[in-house]
């Protein structure tokens, strides 16, 4: 089939990379100088797991100054050379994606768009500039890009896709525990109250009593929120796990599943993990941990919370792996 007959004719000959962060997967399109026209129907087809390459989202790699995206020129002037132009699985635009930022940063490093030994990368997004830093991989105790470090026998050396860990300064968050919302979910008998948390994307966090409830949630069907948020919402279901927490060491633990707007259930959600940890800390009280391990179906993320005095606003960091699995050219 020629490119003119292909459903991907408008992005034909574009280099792509497939990657994931805790199995939240993305197709990244190389468009450094902003030559592509991104059509929602093409993006949705590309992200489809039967008709396309398959992914939870699609990311265009573009220079901020060339992108034409509102606010991107100012971000370029502030040092964010590269902009993460992010689209949901259904082709709709989204502000940003925490797991996607890590994968985006890893692609910048591995393709030479930024220096391999860079300890800090500024990434432009529709939610402002995100600062990304290489951090210790908890499994290996080494930093991404540390050419002087050595791995234990039989383990992958640092700097490879298998152990690339990054921490993102996700910026500001806010919550409103006075905003009543009920979440009706298939597989869970009665509607449950949710807490709205903003972490760059809108989230509604629902606390469940035990793992059996978490497993029983049927997330093939979209949960119903009452009232419906004007911008939509990702929905996180969490179970806090005191037995797995190290409260004395300042670290809490929880498990999470997520239904993402414009996508459905995904194996992980970075901004959602941040929202989950923020809600868990709020519910557990001001003396509860500020560091959280969040286990998702696709792996583990680590969240650091800095709240303000009344606990309704603050900043948050997200740490986790980024893995690249394939590359090629769109035909």
C-alpha cells in the first residue's frame, strides 16, 4: 500500500519510538521542526492496538520555539528547548502526562537531543515547564547515565533502558475536600465519595477498604461521577497499606488502579499516582508520611509531597523508570 493510500499518509516517513513508564505506553513521533499536522483521527488510529501501533497516548517531539503551541515560545526562552505535545488514546489533547514526561526525557537522552550525562532536563508541556532529573534506581542503587558506576554481576549496567529512572518536579497541586463527588463503579456495590485533586490534570481519588474491593472494580466500563466535572477527570482507586509502610522512615505505601479520561483503564498514571499519594496523606493526617510508594499494575512509582500549612496545596515530585522497546518509520 502506498503512503497516499495509507490511513497514516499525513505522518508517513515519520520516525517513531515506542516506550513505556511502568507499562503506561506511548508512541513518540519525531517532528523536531514542526512539519507534521496532528489530526485527532490519525492519532486515535495510530494509538489503536489493532489498527495502529497501539498505545495509551501519542507524543510529538518538537522544538518549543517551532511548535506554534501557545506558551511554548516563552518556555523555550526559559530553557525548555523541547516540547512534549501530548495526545490521549482517543486523539484528544491533554495538559501533560507524568509517565510520558519520563519516557520523553529518556528519548531526548538516548537520541542525542540532550547530553547523555545531563542531570537536569527542562521539558515544555501545556502545564508549564517540568524539570526532570536522573535519580537512583532503587533496584541497582545507580543513576541513569552514570558511566562510572558498575552493576552487580548478572544485572543490567546503569544507563540502559532497563534501569533508567527519572524524577520529575511536577509543580503545584491543590485539593478541595469540601467538593462532594460520588463515584459509581461497576463491580463496587454502592457509590463511593471521591476527593478532587489537581496535579496538572484533573483527578478524583476514591479510597477503598481492602485489596479485594480494588480487584473487584470493573473498569472496562467508564465510572460515573456526580456531579460531572466540566473538564472530565481521571479516577484513581486506592487502598492504603499500613503494614507495608515505613512510617518511622517517613514512607507510606498504597496500591492503585486508574481509569484515565480519553483512554480507559491503564497500567499506570503518573499524575494519578501523585494525586493518590496526596489524597492518602490528607486522609491520614499531617503527621503521615510525605514519601509514598505507589504500586500500580505496571510497576512501582515513588512520590514526594511538600504540602502548605493547611495541607490543601503544595508541590510534588514523581520518580519512576522509563523503558524504550521499539523504533521505526511510519509507512
